[in-house]
C-alpha cells in the first residue's frame, strides 16, 4: 500500500450468499489516491454499488483485501475507524436522514462517536455551513427539496470528519436543479477541503467533473483513465450500456468524417471551440 | 390524511419552547391528571384559560392548535351525544325514544372539554418540543428502568425514527392510493368485506416500501457509526433552570387548587329551578 | 375536435386555510388524437398537479378538463371509467406492485374494468409483450424481479387498460441509459400501434427532443410555453431564464451561430447536428 492511497483493493472478489449467478465482483484491483475525485460509471448490475459498499466495510470481501488508509476493512476491532474515515451517501435522501430536525440529524454521527457536546455542536455548524444548509438547521427534513435533503445527508457524513466520501448515485432521484446543487457541493468539498470523493453514477455528464473515471462492467474494471481518455472510446462506452453526452457524440461522429477534429471533447464549450477552429482553418 | 399534525414541531424561542423537555413532559402528565380531577364547569374554564395562556406565550397560532382537534371531532361529538342521552336526570328534550337530560348535557360538555384539552395540551407539547428532545426526555425519565434491563436507549431511537417517518409514510400512502385509483381501484363503494379487500393494493406496497426503507436506513445508520452499546452524547443539553422548578411547583399546586378550590365552586348550567 | 382540452384550469390547495397555495393557475391547452406531448418544468412548477387533473384524480378549483369535448366533471360522468381511458403512470410506478404474480398485477386494471376473462388474458399478454416482459416472468412474483423489470411490469399494468391517452410522470427516473431507452421505445410503440395520445413528463431535454411532437413548459403553476419541439427549443434564452436547459447539442449550435457560422439553430439531436455540419463542411470545401 502506497502512502498516498486512501483506499486500496487487492483481488477483491465478492458474491452474495446464495446467489447463483456467480460473483458480483471479480478480482478487482483498484487504488484511490488521497484527495482525488474519482467517478465510477457502469450500468445497473455492473457491480459499481457493490464496489462502493466495500470502501467502508458495509460489505466485506469474500476473496482478496480492502484497505482504508492501511486498515484492513475486515478487522472487526477497527470497524468504526474505517467508517469514520470513509463516509457514505446513498441514492434516496429520505432513507438516510434519521432525525426529524436538520441539525439533530447532522449531530447523529458525532453523538454515536460520543464526542463532547461542544465538539458536536461545532461539527454540526461546520458541516451544515459546508453544504450551505446552515439557515435550515431548525427546519424539518420532510419539508426540504430533494437536493436540500441530499445536502443534509452529506452534512451528516461530513460531521464525522471523514477523509473520503463515497456517494452511491447521489443524484439519481433528483431533478436537474437538485442535481446541480449536490454536484457543486461535492466538487467544493473536494477542492476546498481536500476530501477524497468517489462518486458512483450512470450519468456520463456528471463524470466529466472527476479527475479520473473508472468504468465497471460485469464485476470487472472495463476502463480506467482521465475523462478525456475514457470519452474518446465512444463505441465501447455505448456497448457497455452507457450514454455519451451529445457534445462528445457529435464531435466524435464528425471526427469520423474529418479526422482533423478531435475525438475526445467532454463538454459543449470544447465541442463548439473544436468546430469553430476547423472552419476558421478551412476558410483560410 | 394531510391533517395529521402529530409529531409536528414549530421551532421558536418562547418561554414554552425553552422549558426543559423533561419538565414539559411531567407538566403535561400533571395537567392531564388534573383534567380528570376537575368536576365543575368553572374548573374547566380555569384549566382552559391556563392552556390558552400557555399557547399565547408559545406564539403558536390558535388556528394550528384547533387543527390538531379536527381529526378527533367525530369521536368527541359521538361520546358527548352518548352522554347527553344516556345520563339519567331532568329532561331537557326528547327525540324519538331518547331522552336528553340536563345532567347529560353537562356531562357531555365536560367530556368535550376534557378530550379537547387533552389533545390541545399534548399538541402544544409536540409543537414546541423537537421530536428528538422529546424522546431524549423520555429516555432520561425512564433511565432508572435500565437497571431492570429495559433497552431504554433503543426504544428512544425507535421512537425518533418513527416520528421522522410518519410524514414520509403518510405521503407515500397518498401516492399509492392515487396510483391504484389510476388503475381503477375503488375504495369508496361496497360493503365492509369489499372495502377491506380493496385495502390490499395499498397495504402490500406500503409494507414493502416500509421494509425497504428500514433496510436502507439501517445501512445508513451503520455508516454513521451507530451502535447500541456504550454512551451517546447529545447535541442539546438538558439542564433545569429556575423556570423549570417554578413550572413544576405551579403544576403541583394546581391539584389542591382544583380539589379544594374550583371543585367547590357551585357553577352549573343546570337551572336551579329544577 | 381535440381529444383533450384543458381550459382555464386552476387548482388551489387547502382553500380557506392559512396553508392556501395556488398550485396551477389559468392553464389552457389542447391535445390532439395521436399527439405525443412533452411536459417540462421544475419540480414544484405544477406538472404533477396538472396531470392528476387529466384523469380526474384531482378536481379543479375552477376551469375544466374536457375529454372528446365532454367535461369530465359533468354530472353523471363515471370518473372511474374515465381513468381507464386516460391512463396515468406515476413516478417510480414499481412501488405500486402488490399481487403475488406478475400476471395478476398486470390484470388488476383490466379486471377493474369488468372485462371478460378471455379479454383480460389477451390484454395482459399483449401489454407484457409490448413492454418487453417475458412470458416466463408472468408466473413469477413481481418482487423477485430487477428494478428495470419491475418498472416495465408496472407500466404494462396501465397499458393493459389500453387508454386512449397515456400520461407518464418521469417514467425513466433512476434508470440507467439502457433501461431508459427500453422504456421510451415501449412507450413509442404503444403510441404508434394504438394511435394513442401520449403526455410525457420529463426532466431530460434530450429525451423530450428525441421523442415528442410538441412541448408544454410549466413555470410556477402557469403554462409558460406551448408549441412544437422546434418552436419551444429555439427559445433558448427564455428557457434559460426559467432555469431550464436545452438539449446539449442545441446549446453547441447556439454557440456556433453566435460565433457567426451559417448553421441552423433548430438542431436537437446528434444526427441532425452531424448532418447540418456535414453540409456546411461540403459548402466550405472541407469535405468533398
């Protein structure tokens, strides 16, 4: 294990007990570097959620090992150490908020850790401010929008002061506004606080924010690289049941007609620039 | 369904909000006991005035208070009608074979007042105390039972979660009902058996969803280091201030005040001429 | 005559209480037989309230909903029968499954219609086939299926009633791209085969652009825009002001046009985009 690794998976194999269809994860080797932002892509059933649940010992490997900052996740005595270091947010914000009132929910983890009251209160304040929900501290969680609830859930994790947050499809149940809110929050946590982010998603557009994309398929890692590297493999991605953003697909198709165009643009700005550049050159 | 206000909390900073939740809980219990000790109309007016004062101090809108009674209106009406007709005494009027009596009218009135004040006073408690503070308070008041191996902490946690999920499940029931209605389900006609059967398409999905939620919530709680052994801190401290002592003293003094004071005031709606 | 006519529809929640709130206000539009309409707008813009009026789950505070010219709240109208003609698939419909077999769950609607057993059977099989629910699954419990399969079973349960108007509230929410494309193709097939009008509520501008004929934009309880896909998505600025986006490829073309390239603005799909640029490349002699 390298000093700079947050999570290290060695030959990780996993299958649910009694499941006939074979292993969900097959000898996965993966290192997540400290402070990085990694997106894990894959269609439903590719094993991406199962992979995520191994990062904080919600699931334990059937074969192989998972280390969190050097701690073996299978070490039952150090379970809380692992869970404190790697927090986890889930798809449905409703089903992860425990207490009715926002600030009381955020206090849940520090309370479990039996921290002194002043420390708990301080962490609640810091966490809620980090997700821009401090004004809502006395609101009932039920009255918030989906995006706000998800931010409260994230605050509940930040209150543990984890080094890494794993988000399992945090935007799947949100509308576009809620999605943007949550993504901006996640990005900010990564950039300003240096928290390692592992975000599971099936939206390729969201994955462009990451520094690195890992694509899962049938329990194995199918691709691993920067967004630019991964996005240039449009046909393979489509075969894996993933959707390529329109801007990428457009320029990729045009690249086939005219190789002077790049084949790995990741957003609309780049697409427009590449096409404009081509016509300027062409006009000369 | 949307009228259920149980477990709702309206944050604020009034005196009522600031009382120690344990003290509020005890005060409510005393108030309830006192409602059963009251025997005269004057007593009820006195108790209602006390509650009204508390509501005014809490700055909870009166409209909201009455919304809490609304779901129970039918029950209250029914019991008071029973009292009106089934109490022996001086005839007030007759309908068909039933005789309403003055005494029945008075007893019925008492019943209406008693139930309404019970509901209103408990609503005031939940409106002004956050659910977690309330369960914390219960946990602390019941903590002597820990010696008898009663899992007080776990029970309090269950209560917290139940309160959190009441509105979620109410909303979900509404949604499932609409979805089944869209497939032509009929909840409004037929006999008891047919209606009971019509509930299946609502209850099955509701239970399945509740189990799924419970499952997901359990994992989320584990991820936030929840454990049942050992101590947990609390965000909010509970410390009794002088105001809390005063409240308990006032509530205790009310008992003799009712027994030897208001109960002796002859003030009745029954005409003296009878 | 229009199949569906909504005229000055207004709905106020909790009338006469301190919680009174206007959910939709003075909404008027029509839907023609066989028209495929996309409904877009933010959460809370009134989309869900609006669609629940169309099959009589909600009653207008004022205004009217007319089906084939007849007010659905006219005296003597059987509102339950109306719901068989206007099918509504809610968000996350798999959470309404309740029977012990897939077959019985799909037959719930047709059975409520009081159809003959043989007719019920043929409709269940027809709807299952249309939604890609394999014959072998019919005897299984719906709760053993995968998320995507459950969703398709739930949709089949509404299609089996063969409604003339099909309304879907975000039928693809939470699905992966493959699952989403499957659902949309089943809806498309129902629309084509039965000539049914379809109303699709969606947050995905790309999906809307690919699927529908016309668009209805809701904003703060009011109908903000109504027109063909071309008309609505060419109003890039107006949509942006409402906090709504246009398909990504449309945004790329807006940038290109702004930079002075001679390209059409009305481009909504990748295919249209490739075609338009290819033409320009040939014009400019970049391509032979």
